[in-house]
């Protein structure tokens, strides 16, 4: 299992690095109106990230129940549900209905980071609960 976790962390690290590079390229190639839109929504995005970071901890009972079920699909469904809520919050915060390419790239990168966070937080909570 340690090998699988190490490979998963390397893959996630590569995806995060690719997202940082793509986000930087998108940021520097964006016109001033796009940059202004991204900066203007920073408060909403910070609030969405705050909720997304607290969600697994506020619903720790769901992580422990998924750990007790001892079925991988239950844990995967929980992480997918958290990630869907996070993606919805970010979609609202970044106003994806009127989004530019820069905002979409940064949004997708944020969802990947939050999905990884959800996976690690749920795993840690399930371990601490003794399941």
C-alpha cells in the first residue's frame, strides 16, 4: 500500500505542477479585463475554499462511517460528493457561466487540489477513528 500511495502522490504532484504552470501561463497571457475579473472574485473564492477545507472536518461522521463500511466505493463516493460540492462552490465563486479560459484553467486546477485534499482528509479522519 505504501508503494501505491507514493505513486499516487507523485502523480498528484505532477498534476499540481502542471496546473501551476498552466495557471501561470494563462495568467500572463490574459488580458487586463480577465485579470481584473479574477482579482475581483478573490473574496468569493477565498470563502469557497474556506468552506471546502472545513467540509470534511464538519462531517467527520461520514468519513468514519465510510471507513467502517470497508468498501472502497463508499469512500470514493464520499470523496466524489465532497469534490462535487467544492466544484459547485467554486463555480459560483468564479462565475463559470461567464468565465474566460484563464478562469476555467484556474478552476479546474483548484478542483484537482481540493479533490486531493478531500481524499487525504477523509483518509486521515477514518484512520484516527480506528476504522
